[in-house]
C-alpha cells in the first residue's frame, strides 16, 4: 500500500510539473494608449506602439532594449503609456499570450486577425479577446457623438439606436465565430484571389516607389490622401502578396518595395 501511494504521488507530480513551469500572460491594450500586462514565467514582451512612456513593473526587475522589455523574474505586472495609430491596434509578441483589445462601444470594426475567442461590452468599451496567439491586428473607426441637441432626439429613440447598434455587432460576431472553420492557408489563398491588385494597391505601390522604395504608414497617408485605415489594409495586403516587405527598426515600421515587384 505505501508503495502504491508513493507511485501515485510521483505520477501526479509528473503531471503537475509542466503547469508550474508553463508561461502565461494577459495583455490589455486600450484605445487611448494605456497598456497593462499580467505575466508569469514570461521572459520578454514587445512594447506596443511608439513613444512609450511611464513604464512601471511590479514584482520583477526589467531592462528595455529597443522595443523589447526583458523581465528578470518569475511574475510581473507591467503598465505603460504608448502612442497608437488612429484606428489601429496591433501587437506581435515573442510567444503566445491572451490579448484583450478595448475600444469605444459603437466603433465600426473593419478588420480582425486572428478570430477572436470572445466579445463583450464592459463599461462603455468593446472588449475583444484573443487567446493563445502571438499576433493581433484590429482596425476600427470611431466617431464620437458631439454637439448633439437634446431637443432633436427623444430618449426612447437614442436607447433604441444603441440597442440596434450593439445587436447588429453581436450578430456579426456570432456569425463570424460559428461559420465553418477553414485552415489558415486556405483563408490566405482565398483572400489573395479575391483582392488581387486594384487601383488603390497601385496608388500605394507608386507612393512607395516615389519615396525611394521605402516609406512609413504616415508618409503614405500624406502622399496618397487616402484614409489611414485604408492605407494600412492595402499595405498589409501588399506585404502578404510579396510586393512589399515590412521592416521594423528601433520600434518603427517601414514598408520597403521589393525589387522584383514589377515582374509580378
């Protein structure tokens, strides 16, 4: 009997050991540039956005190298402020984590990657959750309601508009999550076939070429006079199709034209 008990304890220890040594983490990214992270057994994370300030780390020592924060400890609570492109929240981390993206309720969401695991409305914010992923991209548009005259809208009409807006968005996400799952390769191939190379793609390509073959997102917006979200989607498609290369240097992103794009 004692021998059987010892074997049982040894078996349980073998099962539980990976749990104690596994890495876990949750990163919350707010639309206003506030970022919080709760990490365990994670050695480093990439800082999101640009002009990062007010870094605070509790529970561990840290070192910042470029846009990477290296953690010297088992667990850490991290907060900082950053500058995000308008309507764009994007993060790419060294390992898979849970990422919560929080944007104003009522925002029009135009692009999500990857498929979110959940979508909730909390405190006037949409909370879009992505689990077990290293890369997240959310594109959205938000038009705050300003200069509204109470005499022009009845309370009942205003409440009905909010309910209909939230219901439509929730219906979209339910359909998006429940539709038939396909492999990542199939989705990327289908997207490339459907999109092709249209006039706006050519406008962005020409703008990069006129800038000497390399340009930033903000420079492309000025040169093309297109909305930032439109330019961002186009340049991401051009990267996926092999016309443009995305280069990260010192926390900044540049888009470099590939030499053989003309042949395509």
